[in-house]
C-alpha cells in the first residue's frame, strides 16, 4: 500500500475517533481503542468510498474491526478498481 493512502486512511480514522491521543497501530481496534461506534464506522466507510472512489459492500463493513482491516479493505478495493479500469 502506498504511504500516501495509508496516511489518508489514518487521517480519516483520527477525525472520526474519540480516542486518538494514542498512536494508531495496525492492531488498534476501531471500537475499543479508537472509540468508533457503528454509525461512525459507517460514516468512515462512506468517507473512504468518496475519498478513494471505491465501493465497500455492507457485509464487508461488518468485518472491519482494526486499523489493519480498514487498510487491507481499501488496498483490496483500490487494486480491484485499477484492474477493472486497465
């Protein structure tokens, strides 16, 4: 994953989260460590979709539990999008 994409994802997570004084680690949990509730998680996904021009299916949203899950999800959809465009 490109460093710029990672930074943008982390920036969105920090804006949405309530507990962002700690560093964001790949293992940081969205709810417990960052403080996102289910609505904020959906808002995060909408922001990610708009920012990166991707679509994340609802069933996949339910699997997002950690920062790494979010990064992997964005990376997967960006890769799929580039393959579809090529």
